[in-house]
C-alpha cells in the first residue's frame, strides 16, 4: 500500500493570497512549506483511491500523472474538501469510468445535490457507505468512522494485505468517549494520517499537532503523519524540529509505503 500526498495544506493553502506573514514568506522559497489543499491517493498495484477533492484537484491530478481513480472517498462537504468533484464532469471517461463516489448516505445526498452534473453523467457513481460498515474496493477493506467537526464528517480506516492505515481529516479533539467507541478500529495501526492545522491552539473543530501526537501514542500507532497545515502553524522545518521524531510532517509530493 502506498500513500501519495498530492496536497497537504488547509483551506487557504500556503502561502495565502495577499498574506505576508513569516510562514507565507518562507513558503515562497521553501517547497516543503508551500502547500496545495490536502488531497491524498491511497493505492496498491491494482486499485487507486482518492481521498477528498478540493479546489486544486485538477492541478494535482495532472502534476502527479494520476491515470485512474476507482473510488473517491469524501470526509465532509466543506469547500476545500469537495470543490474538485465538479472537475469529474470534464474528465476523460478513461480516468473516471466506473469511479464510485463514496460517503455515508446523508453526506452523499448533499454531494449529489451540490455536484449534480458529475453524477448525472455517470462520471461518479454514488456508493453509500454507513459508518462502521466495512466494504471492499479491490484488495482494500475500508471502514468509515464518524468524527466530530462543524459539518458531518468521517474518517476512514484502510486494511490492505495485512497493513492498516487510518485517515482522519478535519476533526475536533477526539476524547475518551470517541476513543471508547472507535478505538478498536485504530489501535496498533501501522499509520495514522491526521489533519492538524494548528500547532497547539485549542479549537472546537480541529485537532492540534500536540493533540494528534498524544492520540497516536495513546492508540499505539506505529507512524503518525500530520497534514492539512495552515499558515498559522509552524513552517515545515520548524514543525520537524518541534515534534522531535514523534510524528512525520507531510509535504506535497511525499510518498509513504506500508
């Protein structure tokens, strides 16, 4: 199983249009601090899964020469995660033929309403996946998990040939109750990719870098990867120094094999 990070930035991307903060200035010359909106590919030799489809999707797909997508998994309906679904209307049939758009039913209905052109022409075939109900895509076993956020949001757990990957997009702090309910899907996983826009700031809708590291340690995750970084967070080099090897800081174009 391979993870390809096509983008690792939060909603504004880095640098932010019109911003001249120190982080944005660093990102103008430091490629690892320069971030398109978060977009991931998870794949093995036969199956390619796209996680979310933000506003940079077309650029990212072309940049990394993605030739086929079998499944699109959506975490939630915020624009930086779904605006790129409209691109499927224009994509060549060879890329999107038979592609399934997957999310729990309540979210799927919203997406069908918002991006009807892509679904009406069958570039994206709707595939409802209820929380905690495993389903298969090729050699992948996928389990959706509900996570707390300002919108109805989901994480996904992937198992492929004995390896397990956890993906947690935008989510608030995951406390004892959530871990008690969902921990069995995550404990001792090989890798967890988690959204961390801020370094230590406590918010009602996002997990911080410090909280994510503690979560990974509590669950016995072998490798915690941080992504969805915004310009309020530290630069790439500063983050690497701050986490002291307790987590990996994702950057655009990074590949991880499991």
